[in-house]
C-alpha cells in the first residue's frame, strides 16, 4: 500500500525549501547546470499541492550524465534508474531531507520547456490554478492511496491546460523567464 495522497493549502515556505535544496544541487554540480528551476505545483503562489518540491535541473546533454549522477549522489540525492520517462533523469531526496523530486533534463528539450510553460501559465492565470487545485483535491479524495490512478486522473486536465498555455504563449511571445538558480 502506498502512502496517502495529501493536497495541502499553499505554503510560502515551499519557496524557501526550493532555494535550500536548489542551492545544494547548484553547489554539487559545480557549473554543470545551465539553469535550476522550481517547477510543479509548489512553485505557483497560492496553488494547493502535495508537499513535494519539484526541481528541474537543465543540462547541456546527457552525454556527461555519469558525472552529474555522481555529484548529486555525493550530495545525498538518490538516483532512480527505474524512472520510465526517458526524457529526464530522476532523483529523490536522501535521508533526512525534505521531500524533493529532481528532474534533470536537457536544455531546450520539449520536456524542459513544457514544464516551464505549464508553471508560468499557472502563475499568470489564477483562475486556472484554482480550478487545477480543486480537481487535484477531488482526485485525491477519490484515489486516496492509489497514486497511479490519481496521476491518470490529472492527465486530461493537464493537457487541456497545456493547450491553453500553448495558445497563450503565442499571444504573449512567451519564453522561459530567468532561471531561479544558475
């Protein structure tokens, strides 16, 4: 049985938690990161979320991934080779650290860009963020301990948001903002 899915009201401390963990990652990678960003629901002010800090680390390529893996492992992060998403390399927090998901992606890739677009769109559209939060709470109540079904339930809504975000990006000439850390 997996742990229950808990969606909690936005906490301003999530930003501070990102900077602590992001700073640790930045120091460990010694210049290998092009940018480090706070992504996911905890990065959107006012958005209810699972208390997990998602951090995106953008690197030039995966050609030197062994060195990146060694650096992050030495800093206490746990590499998850079992991650099925081949567009990223995935790490979790180590013992004694706050709940953190680290998504290492190639700079300029679709997966890197779409994560930033999704975040930026929700930051600019409070009504969309509130509706997304409402839907997450509803799904967490339905699928209390079934994380896979919870994620599957979010998928159609996320793609609807991304379609609207794509149109918005064209209207405003969106490009990723300055990195949170670099």
